[in-house]
C-alpha cells in the first residue's frame, strides 16, 4: 500500500487544482489512499489569505471530499482530513471544530511564531533580524505544545523551520528528545513530508537526526507530499519509502475516523 496524506487544493488560495484533480492524480500513480488535508478554517479571520473560511468548508470542501469518496470508491480510498494550525489561544476553537465533523485525521502543523509566518517566502528576511537559535527554540516549544494539546493525530513537517536553509548553532539533540517524548505520550504519528525537497533546503522533513529519535521511541510514521499542485501528489515517494524502511520498519500509519492503524508500504 502507498498513501499520500498531505494534499491541498485551490480553496486555500495558494495551491492549484481542484480536489478531484488531486484524487485523479493519486489514482493515476497507483496510490491506495489519498488524504484531502487542506488548511483548516481558523477563528477571527486568522490567516484568511492562506485558507478557506468556514462557509467554504461547509459549502465546498466537506461535501466535495465526501462526494469524491463515493465517486472513487473501489479505485482509491479518499480520506476527509485537514491540516490544522497550532496557534496558542485557538485551542478551544480547534477542539470544538474538529469534534463537529467526522474527520479521518487532523495534521497538526506550526506555521506561525507569534505574528510571523516563518515559512512564508515573503517574510524570510525576518530570520536575519532574529537569533536563529532562538527561532529554533521557539519553534520546538510550539511543536511540543501542539503535541501536548492532543488536538491532532499527525505532527506535520516537524522541522519546517529549516525550510530556507537556516540552521541552529547547536545540535538540538536534548531539545528534540524532550519534544518527541511528548509526541510519543500523545500517541501521535510523525509525518515524512517530501515537500522540503522542492524548497530551498532540499531535504525531506524531518531530518535523519529526528527520524533516529522517532525510531528509537517507536513513534509511528505517516506519509505526505504536501502537494500544492496535483502533479506533486506522491512526489519523491521513492526517497520517502527508503526512510520508512530505515526508520519505520517499512510501515506507515493510516487513519479512519481518527483511529490509527498501520500498513506495510509497497
Ligand atoms: Zn499550504
Ligand atoms: Zn504545512
């Protein structure tokens, strides 16, 4: 089996293609499951320029994903999911929202440190105005809190802070061990996300230092391309598969109605 659990579509305003085009591409390349996991609506118009609003979720996203599930039955399993944001202060909203719909899983991602969308190329110059070590510390403090919040099933691209090639001066080992202890106790999966290969850093998220810790702690893996274009579905999964064999005993997580099970990749 091979699945892609991280895909977007044009509803988020920074991706190309309809939901159906993503599903069709997944069928074309022979995936067994595709997760539609567009950026989740957030309260108070938070980051509205990069996501659908509640109305679009209710009128377009949810009914379209559920209709595609029926339309493609027998060819591919279509999962109804979201990429949620961990943003301190929104936990109550996210918890309520997630419980109101029958999601298969929710990816939990950190894209913001305070007001700063640190993975947005428009604001990359802000790395130069800050101490990169402090940025890393702040980022991992957020990842740890996102795991402790128990709002999510999968930790998304868990070293996204490296996206533009900024590196910490220390090796982060102790910080990372503390973070992934919390991830383990929250019973979450960690995503192997191939989109980093298409970004300036040119690496999979996460790096092998993290994958070694994940393997040691027996944390399950999940898999996603983070496609923002239909042709990127399943991109570089040959590289991901090698990592899954090395650090996940050749197995990945799949989810149905927020219950995890594991399958062997092939
Ligand atoms: Zn996006
Ligand atoms: Zn993301």
